[in-house]
């Protein structure tokens, strides 16, 4: 469904990815694990085709979706035409809008009527009842866990079929984190394809079907979650021995 | 005494209306882009000139069409002037600001570019149309009505009403509509907006359409009220409107609106008690004191929320 092929990208003159390749099939949960600065966020931003200054420039390689290159696609079209959603690192919710405004904003480009939007809103509130309680509050006032729910809910409101998650566990208490992954697992069973980036390798491998290990801008290992868990070098570097 | 007070209040409201209408445009663009669009005063000037040509054309004075009655000229001029002036604003955005944004240029360069755009508009006008001033044709009945010793014209009242309605309209757009929501979202965090499937450039163009459109409307009303046009008419009033927007709390629509009227009041009241040569000196000293007490402006808040 999504394939990244020999991707080289630069920020200015500094190359941040040196030939990254991986694939994501429909219905899968795949994880990209690696230490801070490995290039995980860079990879996700490249897929989303985000504009400067955040975005890296692709100098070599390709990103394909359903077989076609998406290098020329505008970021808003990556979301609305290709159905790829990103839950960014640090959530990046709109703190000056209410919870409900954050969610409806994601339906901005949708042509369907408000009934369909209401239905989707109902579905998000069903998944995250906390958001329903707080729908009229400014998103700024939410706790970290609630902000993460909002960031995921927002991506779902855009009707994405693939969701890219950038360190969803960051800053969450263990209970909230497991709740979040349980909800995501449930969404995957309903057909959502998931690519999750994590520093927390243990949690990520428990959650995902397959994974890739990234180090300083390159993929250094890949396999099913079980294989990676058993890999001595992965064990040593990412799972605490 | 009380009559002259009412007279001054009315005059202040009218002056303030022009400042407010222009300040609203500064505020919208700043709120969304964090760009102080220093060309905005000159867009107002271009709006006044566009008004001149549109009205002269519709009156049949160019001989291209048979002249229309005055009410029809006015009814057509308002939308035409707003659309054409909006076009000027959007053109600036397209050829001057967007390329810089694409390259991720530092804000300083964008502000300098805005200053240059203003100078280009002024001097382009000078080169194209010459230095002679234009006299704006009279469109509305300017008989002075006197109510309880206070002199007013229909035009004067209309200017105030239009300013208030424009404010209410813009406020509604920003608070209630989806595109207004997108504008607020951009002001908070531009990065995440395309992730919502929203084309950021479209929202930015819309912002320039609103800001410049209402500057055009201000230009039309100004030309009708003070019917002598020159290429530098936008510079001073533009600076003042910008200061009004800052004192009101730049980025806040309510602030821009209130700031415009505040400046109008301060100016008129200073003239009521001091020689008129003191006007700007005292007016700006007062505004300086307000900013000194409250650096974020009257309605400004020190958080990331704009407009
Ligand atoms: N906006 C940017 N400008 C310049 N360099 C960047 C930028 N973002 C990330 N980098 C660099 O790219 C490399 C990868 O960063 P990143 O993708 O954020 O890693 P990760 O998400 O795995 O922690 C790092 O060396 C980082 O310093
Ligand atoms: Mg990262």
C-alpha cells in the first residue's frame, strides 16, 4: 500500500536519511523504532509531504502509495485524497480552539453533509468518552492523555485509511498508554492501517505485527515483532539487555 | 458646550471608523501569518483610486457607457471596489509574500518586502497617473442635517454604520465559519493545518481577500468623504491604523476595532483642547503611555491565540 524506496532527504545541506526503504500493507500495524535523532519523525514528515521549514527535501529515492509516486502531492491532498493521516510528535492540537472545533476542522475539506460529520463525531466520542465530556473546552485545557486522544480523534475525523503515529506513548502514564494502544488495536481490527514510530521499543513491538529498526538515518534491522524481540542486537540496544 | 461635546464624539466616531476599517486588515493578516503587512495603508490608497476610476466609469464620465443614476453607481461601486482591491492584495500575496514563505524566509525579510511593496504601490501610482491630485465626483447628497445643535451628514453616519457592520461581519466569519476556524488554527500552529486536509495557501489568500476588500471599502468611503486623492494618502493613515491595531492588541479583531476608535477619539479630543499642530504629538504620547502600561495592547493577551 505504502512503500518508501531508498529515500535520501536533506535539511539544508545535511542529509538526515541515507537510503531508507520499508513497506506498509493494508491492514497491518508496522512500527519504526529507534533512538532519539534516528530520523523517524523525518521519515513521517517526508511521507506527509509537509512544506518548509519543517520538511526535509527528498534528493533521491521515492515514496509510493498504491504504486504511484506521491512526491509531487501537496500535503493537504496527502490527507484528503490519499487518506493518510498523521498524529504528530507532541500532538500539535490547536489549543485556541475547542475540542469540538479541533475535530470538525479535520472535516474542512470533506464534501459530505453535516449528518455524516455528526456521525463521525459520535464515533470519536464513543472511542474517547473523555473528549465528549470536554467538547466545549479549549483544547489547551486538556491533560496530556486527553490531548493525545484529541490528536488521534482529529486524524480519524479526516477519514484516513492509514494513520501514522509519531511517539504516541510520549508523556503518557502507563495506564493511559495501554488504553491508547488498546483503542488503536481495535481500530486496526476495523480496518485501519497503522504505522507507529516509537522510542519505547518494548511497547511498540508488543503492539505491532512487524517492525523496522532505525539508526542514524538508515534501517538497520527488520522482521516480525517476535523476530525483533529475539534479535540479540535489538535486545541489547533497545530492550534493555 | 454639551453640543460641541456631541459634535466631537460624532467626528471622532467617523475618523475612528476609517482607522478601524484599515486596522482590521492589519489585524487579520497579522493574526494568521504573523506578518505586519506594511503595504496595507497603500492598498487602502489603491482602493481609493480604484473607487475613483470605477465611479467615474459608472457615471459615464469616460464616455464608455451611458451614465447610471447615483444610487446605482454606489450600489455597483461597493462590490466592484472591494473585489478589485482584494485582487490587489491577493496579487501582492502571490508575487511577494508566498515565494518567501515557500523558502521559509525569516519574518524580518517578509516585513521589509511588505514595506517595499507599499513604496512600489505609491510610486507606481505616481509614475502611472502623475502627481496631480484627483477630485472624486460627488455621489451622495451632502446637505448638513442639524439635530439638537449637532451637525451631521448622511455620509458621516453611513461611514460609522459601515465600520460597525464590517466589524460584526468579520468577527462572525472568524468565530463561526469553518474557514475562520482554519484561520485561527493557522495563527496557533501552521504546521498542523495541512494535516487536517486544509490547503493553507487558500486560507491565506482568503485572509488577504478579507483584509484588502475592507481596505478598498474604506478607500471608497474615504474618497467620498474627503474627495481629493493623492498617491501618499495611504501612508500616514496606514501607519496610524497600524498603531491603532497595536494599541488595541494586534491580532485581536476586537482590539483592532476598538483601537481605531480610540485613536479617532484621542485625536479629535486633543484638537478640541489644544492647537491642531499638537494633535499627533499629544495623541501618540497618549498611545505610548497606554502601551507602556499594557504592552500587549488593550485586548491583546500574551498567549499564542491571535485574531
Ligand atoms: N527541521 C530540521 N532542521 C534540521 N535538521 C533537522 C530538522 N529536524 C530534524 N533534523 C535532524 O534530522 C535528524 C533526525 O531527526 P528526527 O527525524 O527528528 O529523529 P527522531 O524523530 O528519530 O528522533 C536529527 O539529526 C535532527 O537533528
Ligand atoms: Mg521524532
